[in-house]
C-alpha cells in the first residue's frame, strides 16, 4: 500500500481485528513521520494458502491444504471401494466447493494468533488463513452423497464421525449409524425402527500376544476359480496353476495389519488395536503353513464384531461386498438384536485362548 502523503511504499507496524476487516497501522518507508491507519477487507483466498485447523484444540495441523493428502484421506475413508479415477473426480468436486465457500469459511491468521504460536510454525510457511478440518470433511461427505452409490458416503461418514475428538465422543455403536441413516436416508431407515435395548452379553479378556514367526502362515491362497487346463488344452498341476494365476502368495503380516487399520480408521488407537486384532486371528491359525484368504477375512470379521461396531461394519462392507446402504441397515440391526460376546484386550489377562469370562450371561430386564 502506498503512503497517502508522499505515495511511497509503506510497511505494517501493527494490526488488530476490526469489524469487517483488519485495521492496520502503517508507516511510510521513506518518511517514518508519515503514519496512518488502513482498514483492509478480505476479497478472496487461494485454497493453496489455507491451513487446516484441527477441531477440539487450539493448534493447527502442520501443513497447508493438499489435494494429494485429501485424495489419500478419501481413499482410506471409503476403504478403497472407489477407483483412483472416481476418487479424483470426488476430490475435484471438493476443491471446487471449498473454493466457492472460502469467503465464508476461511478465517484470517492474525499477528496475534501467529505470535501466540497457536500454529505449528514453520520458517517456510505462514498461511494467510485457516479452515476447520470438520468443514473440509463435511464437504467431502456432501460430494460423496451426490453419487448414485451411497455405500462410500456411509463408509466415509463412519471414519469421520466415529472419531473421538476432544468434547466429541464420536459414534459409539450401530445405533449411531442407524440414527445417521434415518436422518440422511429416511426412505431407508425410520427412527422408530431402531432398537433401544441390546441383550446382555459376556465379556472375554485376552492379553494380546504375537505368535512366533515360525508359527505364522507362510502362504495365502486367494479366492477365485481355478481352471485346470491351459489354452492349448494340456493339463497342469493344481500347485503350478495357483502360482501362475497369482493365487498363492507369501503371507505379508504388514499388509494384513494395514488392511485391518483401514477398518479401524478413526476408532481411537487403530495402530495398537490393529496389531491386537491380527494377533488374535493368527493365534487360531498357528501351525497352518498355508491358509485361505477367507480364513483371515472371517477371523477379522469375528474379532471386530466383538470389539467395535463401527470397525466391524466398515470391514463387513469390504469383505461381504455390500452393494447397497440397506445392507448396512440389516447388519447394524443384527449387531443390536444379536450381539456377539464382547472381547477386551487386557495386558493383565491370560495370553491363551482359554479366556476369563467377566460379566453376566443373562438378559437384563
């Protein structure tokens, strides 16, 4: 901004919030006696200059808005149910909506905020403004809801709304999923359909213990149909066919655990919990050098049904290939009306599968 007295350049010597903009005290660079105030009003923001602020706290995340990061967030939220091209299209819609809404959503990062170090400061980055992470995720949900396939919309909602943040507990169980469905898709779920009572169950305690490497499976046989002849009509052995078809692969513990973490996304401590779930499943498979992929998938399904409704529904959508949101409705109702015995990972419990039962087995009145 130029000095109104001599038209030289000016510098900011202080500022404070004012109604409708930021009131800045300016000093002429040519003549320091030339001082005046200016009231600056925001005309627009660039999305790339916006920081994301985490809800439930005073600090910002340590990065600017990033489309690739958003892509990975959506990909994990929908458990890779959408193709890369479909996710790119969703991200494009999110970016367009955020750009249109920035004047209303963005809040300036003032000198006061910067000086109080509310920002995870970087010497190479001072964002101009910020928006809340909840606002970004609401836009993501909105874009996913526009698709004819409503399953990714619910999967993402479970990963976001199931996450406990500060004062917000997040979704606790299948009842919360059904309530959300009744609000978003009243044609599918009516509020009065949601049971208000669960039968009582027992709780099992188990100490998570990783099976020794020599006791874990070495190979995984993937699901699929075998064809016992080649294109020229000759016969091949079943083992050769499995290798050629890429069905018989080495068991990858890291990949197995990462897939479980996708189901547990937003559910408290997904890294530690995913390890515990994997160990629970692998404990039952000890001594089996070769397992079927279905054994792993069903083992995780059984374990998650005992420990977390939301993670179970996300895993079930992937394993059972839910084609419609109504599949979630029936599955969620089943969790309430016919709950599994509960499982609690406890460092003081026994590491054996002969578990200690706590609680009672009778239905409450």
